[in-house]
C-alpha cells in the first residue's frame, strides 16, 4: 500500500491540502495517510498526530516566545514521519514549520519524495531560501505563474497549478446552499474575514466589533457575518456573545461561506489569500491587518514590496484599499466601508481591475486536480 504524509501548519493549509487529497481519494482508495492537519483533513478521514493549534503562531515575537514548543513539535513530527515511512511527504504552506520538517526528513531518508504546495513568497522576502529549498524539495507547486522564474533560475522542479480560491466554479448553480436563516428583515449582508489564527482574531475582533457598533448607530440595515474556520469559530462566538449585537452571525461551513459571500454587498478581509476568493465572488472589499509594533518593524525591514495584498502587489498600486497598523482601527474601517457603499462606482472599478488581474493568474484547469495528478504520478513513478 502506498503512503502519503500530509504536513500542514495552519487552517488555510489544512483546507488546501484536503481539497487536493479528496480528489486523489476518488481515484485511489488504497493509499494510507497520516498528517499534521486540522478539521478539513479530519473530515476526509485523515488522522493528525497532534492538534494543529499547537503550532499555529502569528508574528516573529510569538514564534520566539514559543520556539522551544515549536522545535519540540518539529522533532516529534520528523520522528513520526520517519516511523510512518511514506512514499511522499506532501507539505503545504507554512514554510517556517513545514520546510524545516521536510529538510530534516530528507536528510535522514532521501528516498522519501518531498512535494511542497504553495511556494514561500520569495518575491516578498528572503530570496535566499530558493537555493536552500533545492537541497531537500523534489517538486514545488506554485499558486502564481509569475513565481516560476524564481525557481527556474535554480533548476528546481516546479509546476504552476493555480490558486484554488480563484477557480472557475462552474457547478456552483447545482450546489446551492440554503442561507435563508441569514437573510432576514431585508437586511444586506457584509461578510467579515477576521483571519484563521486565534492570534489574528484576538487582535482584530475588538476593532471589528467597534466598527459594527458604529455602522449600527448610523444604519441598522446590515447583517454582519463572520467567516470562521472550525478551529476559531468558538473563539469568535465566545467573544461576541455578550456584546448585545443581534445582527451578527458566525459560520464555518465551507458551502455556507461560499453562498453567503456571493450574496454579500461588501467584505472586510484580513490581509491574506482570502481576498482572492472575495474578488472571485465579485464582491468589493477592503483589507485590514495589524501586528504589534516590534513584529511590524521587523516585517518592514525584511519585506521588499509596498503592499500587503497580492492583487495590489501584482498591480503595484492600491486596487483594494489597505488599512494596516495604525489605520487598522474601527473609525477608519467605518469611514472606508461607508464611503465605498455610498459610491458604488468605486467598488465597480475595483472589481473590474481585480477580474482583469485574476485572468492573468488563474490556471486553465482546477488547481486541486492538478495537485492530485502530480501526487498520483509521483506515486506511480
């Protein structure tokens, strides 16, 4: 029996991995799996050697404060992978965890094929990682076509598979989810994406609740729906339950989230790849993000791009408004959202530019199908 170890480091990677592996499971039922994963991999029957929350940290200082815990988990993971002895170590995103594990595994057992999905963002910082990756990654799978040149230069085997968040979902009309419970009193929906990590949501939730209070004082004609992961849903629910707000819902079901987003008039998104899904759903948005001062200063020293959002980085201009650090406050979010709602032509222009950008980075086929094919061929090979 062939074996694959699926290695993720946070909920977004868990989601990407599960989508690809579920495609592989349809064609091959005789593959044994083990993982470091979360709720999405559990749903398709893949056990995790420990809870994903134990290694999900945000920011440089959080990592430093938990360095001994992280190193312990890295060594434990390496030990479990070697014991499992997979044909493929399939690592997904979270390079500071997954690639450190892959490097150690490859050094001890070079026979294990290493395939990494979601290239480290070397175009933003730490370009020197490419040379290092070459030593222990057999095949790297890219979300964006423009990343190829960085890995081609070092002759690293790579494939552009596209981003699953911007696939053309032709079957959406046949897979509608009932969201009537969230559309009541003729209120319009504003989707809120507060991040997948608890450390992110803990920073952003107080700001977002203050923003919602401001919106309610002006106009109570909106329902605010938080898009959560299974891992952070309870954290959000606990935070908002005593805030006296009756126009907030929290959802974690993936089909529900897609349907809610499509029916939203606006979205407030934590900086990250989720903004691609928002653009793909044709919903105008703003980007928010906040780090503590020390993390932000370190980040500023290391990055070599002007923007936080991938759409803005590609266009080298602010297509989607970014409210970062001191600008990430309730008043600024309120002003930005209100301004765009009152001037729909601005949102329309934003979406036109976003759609044009997505055309240039969307793969011709399904990303998850591409990944599943590469895994299957690697097993056969």
